[in-house]
C-alpha cells in the first residue's frame, strides 16, 4: 500500500485543531498490552530475518514492526476502528540507545520508517471503512538513560550519556519516522525533562534539515502520588521548561490511573495555553503487576476529565486495549472540549518548581555568590575542586531567599566549560538547590550552551548581544530558544556599549524587534541590561550615566511590552572603590529609583545592600545628587564628604556607623537590628538590662521595637529578605544573652528553679489545625492549679507529640482541634500512642470533638491508656487531678470505659434507626424552586476585588458578643447574661476588659483586616455548581462540589444540597455565585506571642478571642455590603447591625467544613479562585484550616429561599459518586468525610470481600 496521503505539517495541525474545537480527540491505547496477549515467543520476535541474531529479542516489541508487520498493522487498525483519531507508531524504544540492549542499533532507521508506514496503512484502511480521517503520531520514548540523574548513587555528577549523544539518537529516530510518513511527533512518557529537551532539539534539527515542520506532542509522566516527575519537577515546572516547543498537545501518560492523574491534569489545564492530552493507565497495577480496571470503569473516570473541562485529547496507556478506547471514545462523545485559556505574558521560569515573575514581585534578587567573578570564596572552592563546599554556597543562597542563582565559571585558571557542566550536574542532584531556576552566566557562548545542556528547567542565559553583528546575535538567540531559555540582552552593538540614553533605547529597541519578529522570541523572556556605568568619575559626560540608565529603563518598559530590565549595580560606584559605605549608599539610592521605573531584576549581593531609608540623610542626598545628576557640583560635593564615611583601615569600622554609637541605647539597638550589625549588640543589650527592672523588659522594649521597624521596612519593599535574616540573627544573639539572667531570676524566685508541680501535662493542637484559644485557656487554668504545662503550640505532628511526651515523661497528653479533619488526626495520634506502648491518659477537647466521637472513634484506637473527652476548661482540673492520683485513676478509667461502651452502643442503634435514602432517591427529593418566578440579579462586577485595609472601628458594631463570652465558657446570651446573679459580675468584668483592649486595638491599629471577594457566572449541574469564565458560559472556570442530605424525611421535607439554590444549567437562566475570604489580620499571632513572652496569658487569650470576633464581624459586614452594593440584590435592606445575628436577610454564606458542606477540601477551589494566599496572606494548612486562625471564608448564594441546613450522615453510594465528581481517590474522600460517614470503610471492604 503505497498511495498514502502526502504529509503537510501545517495542514495537519490546522485539521487537528479544527477537530479539537468540535470534539474531544481520542488517542489509541497500549501497544504492549495487546502484543502480550498474542503470546509471542522468542522465535516470533526474531522472525526469519533475525533467527541467528546474537541477542535475545523476546520483549523487544518495536522489532515486531519488521518481523510481524501484519500483527502490528492490525493492532493499529483495531484502535482506529475503536474510535481513535490518532494512533502512535510502535516505536517507543526506537532509538540506538534503547535498542542497544538488543544489539539492534543498525536497523533504527528502517524500524522507525516501517513503523510509521504500518500505522499510516492502518489509518488508510480505517478511513476507507468510514470516511473519517485518521492521523499517525511517531512515538518517541524516553530511552533508558537519564540526563538529569546519575546512575551511580556514589557519584551524583556522573552521567552515562551526554546531551549530544541523546540528541543524536533522537534525530536518527525522527528521520526514520518522517521518512515513513509520520504526521506528528509525540515525545512521550517523559520522566526526565532534560531528555525531552534533547528530543525537541533533535526534532527541530531534522525539521530544519528538511524544511518541513510537523506538529509536536509532549507527554510527561508523574511517577507517583507525590506529584512530580522522576527527575523531580512539578507539572507546572515541567510545562514551563518545555512550552517553548509550542506543542500541539501537552499532557501526561503512564504511571497513574485516571483517578490518580486527575489532579495533575487539572493543574496543567490551568496553566497550558495549548491542547491538553491525558492517557492514563487502566488503574494502578495489582500485586502481580497487572492492570484490572475494566473499560467501563476507566471510561467513566475519563469522562469526568471531559465533564470537568480539563482535556482536549484522551486515550490509554498501560493495561488498555481497543475495548478501553472504544469505551472512552463513547464516554467523551458529545462532551465539550476544554477551552484553551489565555495565559498572561509573564516570564515563567522553572527549576524543580515554577517561578513566575508577576507584578507582585517588584524586584528579583539573583544570587551572585555562585559566580567566580562575584565571590572569592566560591572561586577558591571551585578552583580547588571542592564542589561539595561550593554546593553549600548555592544552598545558602537559596535558603537566604534567592529566587534564581547565577552560575559563572569564567576564571582564567579554570576549564570553564568543564567546571560549568560538573557543577550544574551536581546541582541537579540537590533538590533544595535545584528547585530554583538557574542563570547560566558566561562571556563565552560555548560555555553557556554547555550549561544549558545540563538544566532540565527553564533557565536564563546571561548574556547575548549584537556586538558581533546581527547574524551572530540571531544565531545565539536561536540556540537559547532551542533550549527554552530566557535571555539577558546587553545594550551593545558593533559600535560599542550604549552609554547615552538615546543609544540605550535605540539598541534595546532594535534587539527587541529582531528577537520578536525574526527569531520569534517571546517578549516576556527578554531581559535588557542597558549598561550601568560608573558615575562621579570626574569626567563630565559620565555624570549622566545613572539617570540615563534610569530613564532608559522607564522608556524600555513603556515602549517594549513585557520585556524586563536587569543590570550590574556594582559598576555604578567604581570611582569610589575602597569606600564601601559610599558605594553601598550609591547602590541603595540607584536601586530605589530604578526599581520605581521598572527595573525588576538584578545580580546583587543583597546582604551588602544598605537600606535606603536608613542612610544618613546627608549621604543619601549627596548620592541622589550624583545618581540623578541634580547639580553641576554633585561629584565634587560627594568627593569632599566621602572621606567622612570611609571605612577606617585598622578598625574596619564604618565612620558613619560609629556616629550612631552616640545615640541612646534604644536607638543603638534599633540601628543594629535594621542593619544586621552584631559587633555591639551584646554590650548594648547589657546596658539596656541595667536600666530595666527585669531582663524580659529588654526583649519587650527596644528589641521588639527594632524588629517592628525591620518588619515595616521589609513590608514596604525597602529591605531585602537576606537583610531581614541578618536582623533576626542580631535579635537571637540578644535574646540568648538575656536568657541566663532570666533563668537566674527564676532561681531567685523559686529556690532551685524547678517547680514542684502537681503533675506534668503536654498539650498540642494537632497537625493541620491552627486554632488554640480553648487549649490555651485550659493550659492557664491547669497552670493556676500547679500543673506544669508543656504547650507544643499548633499544627503539631503526631511524631513530635509522642517524642516530647516520652522525653518529658508527662503524666497526661491533651489534644485540641477546631476543624473536622482534626478528628481523624486525633484518632491517628491515639493509634500511634497505642503502637508505641504509651499508657498515659489522653484528653480530647475542641469545638468539633464530642463524647460520641471520642467513644466511637478514638477510644478503640487507644486501649493501653484511655481517651477521655473533656467538655470545657472548668472540668479539666477535676479530670486531670483524678487521673494523676494513683488512688482514683483506676476507678475513673473503669467508669469512663463503661460509659463509653454505652455511648458507642447507643450511637450504633440510633444510626440504624435513621433510615437513609439511596442517592438517586435523595436527588429526586431535592429542594424545589420555581425558577420561572425568579430573575437572578447580576453582581456589579465579576472576577475578584481586594479590600487591602479595613478599619476595625467600622466592624465593632457588627461584633456578636455572645460567642465571645462562650469562648470563656459563660452560659447565656449577651447582654442578658450581665443580669445573671452568678455569672453576671465576672462576665461584665471580662466584657469591660475586652472593650478596653478593643479601644486600644482601634486607636493603635493593632490589626489590618483584609478581604477578597469574587463573583462568577454560575449554574447548577446536578449536585455541583459550575463557575464560568464569562457570560457566554462556554468555558468552565471551576466547580464547587456539593453533598446532599440522605436522611429519609417526613412530611414532604426535601433532601437539600447547596446546588439546589442555584439555577440549573438546563434552565438557561444566568445565575451567579460569590465567594470570600476575610481575616482580622496577620498581626494576631505576633501580638498574642508578645503577651505570652510577657507572661500575660490573660491578654494573650483576650486578643485572640477578639481577633476571632473581628473576623466574624468582618464577614458579616462584607455580606451586608454584598447584599446592598456589590451584588445589590437587596439594596433597600434596613437591618441594624445587631439584627443581623438573627440572619433574617435574603441569601446565605455557607462555608466548606460546616454543616451545609462538611468537606474542608472544597476550600482549595475557593482559595484558588480568589488567590487568597497571594493577595491577602490567608493560607490553608494541610488539613485545610485557615491561617491566621482569625479568618472566615465561604460562598455567597443569593436566592431568597436559600437557607442553612446540615447534610448529616451520608452513605457510600454518595461518597463514591462524590469522589468521582471531584476526581479524588475514594479512600482520600472517606478520610476527609470521616465524621459524616454512615458506614465504616474498613468494615464495608471486609464485608464486600466476603
């Protein structure tokens, strides 16, 4: 069969893109699985042609192209007829490297050409049957070698092959595939991104050789549930590294089943501006390495990908057959393909992790200490061959906050290329370094390219220029682009470096046009260096160099869209070498003004940067006159004054710094903290100690005041992270100095310093939970009763709890938690205590805990000791004292065990009595709304809006004081409780204290409340709420998944789900949903800790309790504004703030983790939509608690019939359905929904197995 359709890459890509708009494309399934079923033996693999070959061939599936061509053609045909639009050639191992194991290197070209030809013939046969066009992708596998990982664990810098060798092998394969008629090149199962870069470079090389270009497909492999490739990259980092090849499709295959792959594909779907492809395995392998997932089960999971709008092409990998592909094709038929998002043109770099340069990052500090020209220490280490120590330099850079590391090996005594390769190969083996992008820095382009061949992420090249002409510039740029690197472009042409404003702008503009129009370079990957030259040299024309750079930066950023600006800052002050204070001041002034107009990157030693606001006023003015060329005599004036600031030769102490020694001790401590100076801090701390009553007052006073200044400077962008680290070091030294005095004070007050306590109690808020008010109250109460409290704080893992409990030989362990996932963590801690042989009592407390949960879930896990639920702090002392006493402990535990047995039995009986409906019946009994009588109001805006500052004074009227008093275990409502003869006086005293502190909070602005709101077009789809990108509602943005009540209801009451309150998609009604996150402010923890350090537990707890109330008040206030203004569906609402507590208004704000939607994992969707962590600083812990703890989040639903309800217990049929809709593993969902499951997952599986 020779009359195959000619290959036209442009036409093929256009045809596939058009088809991808009409349907979700289908890829074929596994070749190896079907071949395995044929039962071929050694003779079948060898065939007649290779019967005498020296190597065994069984398992060499690619060879069957030559020895069993009819069988391979038939497999392709079966897949095409099953519904595949695209089939891969049987050439996964079709390189000389992979075939070397079989001794078949000599047939590589023939094997690939014939493989492509067989697939094309099968496509033609399929087309003749039904008239539908098919396509053939030349499969290019990963080889069995890695470029980013050493095969020798004892030699991490070793590589078995080079980049060029791998590239050559791939080029041979691609030539064969193209000769056989392949219509696409699919680089698949990528576990090492650097191998894929070699494959892309080889493919482009062959395209250039032939003047023909085919579409490229890229597919990586997430090796396990950690969410990374074998070489360590996250999906987004992987995309950033390879997006330069402009692939037709980008996605994942192999290693995972559809259920496990869903989350990773979803991440790629969010960031990829091309078609997304997924072809998972048929589930995970069983204990025999086989794949059991049926076609129907797999197709159902893959259909969820389609329904979620996250794929454009689907297929199958290991374990799949034509039956799987047929089922998948049927499952996705008619479903809307994923809409390709428009991605903002930002510089997107990567190491093992992505780094995106957004507007929120004003300046990127590129670490310079791994540069032999910038660090004498690094140069000596590399020259001596001490790469282990050199790696520590890089590690310290990253740990200190460098977002990118600059690596330069241009030293006369070094083989620069060899050193670059060796060092970067070693960096690749250090995840804590390799996580950040690399800037490959050299004046020799061959060294740059050698470095690029070692980097799997997206790097930056420093630098290229037009100094050798445009042709060389274009050639170098194309090489950089072939590796996907961004470039630093020097303002340098054949006439020399640009020194005037006009030349800087002219050269950069010319380079920009050449790169974007002739090379096709993305403008966001261009970084211009307009040349920083020395000023104040005494030569008049040099005086304008600083302002020329700054002005050029402004013009370049305004006229060359998306390009960036960098520069070598140290050149500026070359005329003052030897006078470091003046040089540092000039650098600080220059950066301050350059960053304001758009300089966003620089290779600087941030540890030696002066702080702009901390410069002596005179020196700052002198430097600004020079840098900005504000006066004719500015150079002379700076020269005349420079000696006064110069470093003395003997003392090596700055004259300017010595003047600050004349200030008060408080000001000296502040200066030392801000400037990171440790030389005098011990003497100053001692002087401060002599002037206060207690050593602690030094910490509370000048030390904390100075750190507050540091925080303000860092928050305003006038200090860099490494400088803040230095400030912290000064603080630590001062505190360490004071500690012996504080210990002596304790000894003086308490004899031997060891308190003779009634018992020792360890307390902790469990892992993933940040709430600790209740725990702290219990701790204070117990401490007042002479118990020694070891408080481990919040988010404490089980291992730490057990370790400290054992080392401290505690009498009791107390666990606290507020959110429902903490319940499972408590069960885990209890089980670990049982496993490790503990027998001390385990106290359980917190808002979500209960006697029933403790009896049913925690108690059975801890049989050696005893888990006991403590209702409140008032009972804690009695419970603890009775458990510690040897006389009463046995009787108490026996009584609790008998009580818990009854509780567990009663719970089991009550659950049996509650009849629950199958999910289908519950859905049929949904809450009904007549949508023909309701016209949803469109919000005043869609998208998100941040409220960066909000006055606490405006929130005070919205505070609900009843929950505040309940925090302290008062029983009653505000203000009636003040009339209670027993509780009233104490409640009023607490309330008065709270009012006094609240006035102080308002007057002194302790908190900075922040909020972010969002509104989106939305409609209900079953039990879920789909959010859309726009009013066309053609592209789905996200989905909020709902849970429905399953309890059998009487009197016609419905089984409600939150989606019932949103207009169903099928009605065609344009409805909307809102979301929000508010916080009382990030300051809560710091203020509370300050009180704790002052041994003022009362005020520490009080400020946290008030922060919680402020957050809830903020949520109430914003909901009111949503109803009246932002959504505006109740503009005439007239409720007074105190009336809002009764919630009589229209609309609700349900929150994930609460009764209407008990699943805390739904917060992830909300936080991703709002970008809450990045925009207002509120983040989620691993258990989905919000930090800071005084934060509130939720949805806004506007329908007047919307109301709060409790989902209560759910059955397994709903949990299975819910897991499928969310694309989560069933066991993971059961873990998060544990408290509301109406079945025991373990018992269910055991019964099913029987």
